[in-house]
């Protein structure tokens, strides 16, 4: 998962995207990557940055969640799914 700290970034930001065809990143399983997440954190972010990485990793491990993101009709639906899934214990 691409992530970095950025000078002048006021707060942690994440970008979620998807590709219907997938992109060949030479993944270990040989499959094209269809879901993408990138995190951008303020320079001084410490624990917040690491916690975000853990949270995104936890979410993306769930096959049902990944399938729902891929099937979502639009960006707003993808965002709602993300918020709902992240709120689960």
C-alpha cells in the first residue's frame, strides 16, 4: 500500500480507487490489482499514520468487503461501504 508523509499536509488523507480490468503490478498471486489505496500523512504523524495503515489492511483482508467495493455502482457507494465496514468491531 503506497503511503508517505507530506510537508504541509494538514491531516491524514486516503485515496481509494478501482480498475475494472486491473493493473499488472506483478502481484505474488499473479492476478491484476483491481483495488488501490494510498495514504498521505502530515510530516509529524506518528501513531495516526501507523493506525491508518493497520485499519486499511484489516479492511482489505475481508474478501466480502473487496467484492462489495468492486460491485459498488459509484464512488459514493464505495465511500459508504468503507465507512460502514470501518465502523464494525
